[in-house]
C-alpha cells in the first residue's frame, strides 16, 4: 500500500478544505495533527527537569563549545 500526503482542514468533524485530489470511494487515513499546547504538560516538565538536572554539572560549557567549533572549521586558506 502506497502513501500519499494531502493537507486538509477538518472542522467539527467535517472536511472543510483539502489541498489535493482524493480518490473516489472509501479511503483509510491516519490523521496526524499539530497540538503544540498538548505536547508538554506541567507535570512532564517537572519530571524531565528532575531526571536531567546535574548530568553535565562538571563540564565547562565555553571550553566544550570552543572545541566543537574548532572541529568544524576547515583550513581552506592553507
């Protein structure tokens, strides 16, 4: 089974807009939608901070950044 992607607007359970042609008859779809307000609930933020705090406490961020940048640079003038 192949997959095609069209963008649609569904309002109150009814398709209001589709940016591509749909085939005739019945089609099976998977609806994937953006729900930015539902991504991180406050409890998830607290859990994530608790799990990750202190992981990099002994690392010098500036020194690591300089090393990383230096590894990216290429000597194109030499």
